[in-house]
C-alpha cells in the first residue's frame, strides 16, 4: 500500500535518479527484486527513489518533533525552558540519524521480503516436487505435471514461480529456457539442481520419474537438515537472554530471603 500511495512521487524521482545509480548497486538491487518476486513491478531506480523519499520524510518528522518539543519547553513555565530545549547540534544529529534510518528502511524491507520468500520457496519445493513426480508417473508430460501442481498446490511463491514458467511456455518460450530463467531469478541451489536435472534428462531422453523422485527425496532431506541446524542454533541464541534477563531475576529471588534473614538477625546493620 505504501508503494501505491507514494507512486506519483516515486516514478518521477526514479526517472531522475536512474542515470546516476552505481552499476554495482543497480545489479545487487535488481537481484534482490528478482528473488523477492518484484522485478515485474519495480526496478532499482524505484527503490532508490523510495530510499530518498523515506529519508526526507523521516528527517521532516524528526524536525517537526523537535520543533514541537521546543514549543512545549517554551510554554512549560519552568524558568526560561532553555534547559529543556534541544541544542542545535543535538537537533542536527537527530535529524541526520532520522534521515539515515529513512534511507536504509526501503532496502531493509526489500531484504526481509527476499529472505522470507526464499525460505517459503525452500519449504514448499519438496511438496511441489512430489506432486510433479506423481503426475509424471501417472502418464502426464512435464508441462501437464507443472500445471497440475499449480492447480493443486498450496498458494505461495512457489506457485507464483511455476505459474510464471507456464505463462512463458504459453507465450512460445521453450520449456527448458523458461525453467532456466526461473532458476536464474531465484538463485536457489535446490531449484537450480532440480532444473539442471530436468533439462539434462530431457536432453538425453531419460525417464523423468526416477529423477524427480530422487530430487524430491533430496530436497526433503535438506529441509530436515535445515531444521536440525536451526534447532542446534537455538540454545546459543537463548544464551544472551538467559544471562541478561532470566539469571539476574533468579539470583534476586534466591538472595532476597537470605538478605532479609541477615537483616533481621542484625548481621547487615
């Protein structure tokens, strides 16, 4: 919604910023947009324009808040109120920090969306591979199996990507090229391995059923391994909250009766 609301400002700003964008940043942002599934709606110039617009809005909001604080301090009646007013250096620092936060916010949002989409793709891929495998073993060709997986699979980014592949095939693109384009967009090793195996099997005339079943089993094992890896990282991530929040409270609860008893006996007076 924020992109749609700000689009009348973003589109002209994107046209102004596009010639001055660094090529390396443009390539990295374009890659993130493809992995996030936004490459058909946005381009790197729009993300750069959003960063600039967010920086201006955040800086303006910080300046307005400082002005309101200054006006409130002037009308408090506590002396002259100068002690409550932010200094010019502090106000400048606050505005600059707010502008920096606004500048980084759209790019951070894009990274979070990309990471969440890639996790959802990795999680849904084994199920779609199972559906495609069953369809191929039932006698359907690969295109029909992909169509069946899109129709019967759960909604999500994997369904969107397969729908895009089918649209490319209906538009006249070769199926192998459409699947390679999907692998290039996502840059997921699991998807790249699956597409490479399918293309190689079609080129050499091998049966797709055993290859798809082996790919589905391998993806399922990889998902279990990722879950085990995350489970092993959980105790390490819990160590800091335990040391900072839980252990001190536990020590306070344990020491309180001892301290009270010592005070009653006069040992701490």
